[in-house]
C-alpha cells in the first residue's frame, strides 16, 4: 500500500470542499465537520490558489508536510483530529473515506497543501 497519497480538493459553494478519486470510487466526496474549515484556513495560511489545490497526506512524516493532524477519538465510523493553523486550534472529523487509503486511523496524519 502507498504511504503518500494525493487528492485535489475543489470548492463547493461558498465554503464547502469536496474531492474526486476514481481510483478508490469516490466522487464529490465532501469534507465536513470542521475539515472543510481546516482546508480553507490551510489555503489562506499557505497562500494557495483555492481553484488549484493539491493535498498530499500520509501517516508517515515527509519533508514537505506543513500540517500535522493529531488523532482525538473515533466517532460515527470516522475520526476526529486536531491541529493548529495560524496559531488557532482546529478540530475536524475525517470521514470513513480515509479507509480507502489506510487500514486504520493513524495517531498522526501529515499533510501538505499546495498548488497543483
């Protein structure tokens, strides 16, 4: 199984985000419950073009990761994670789509957000 994954979030409406990944049968998969806000804040913090976003993630650290999400708890088949973005603590629910990429919810998710 890969250890570094890439998706391309796109905006839905005013503040929503979703992504498609035909390799794992996901279409218009929404980011909800705080993760949408995390992506918005990461885009602002890194000065990313919101219409041209790539999001790399792994359960292993990698040199260009600029955000670390820390596992909090399991809930409704997904998992809550916390992080700090621009010194603001944020919490979000990572939905069960995570298990299309990983067998288990890791204690840490390492993320890089950048322009595609």
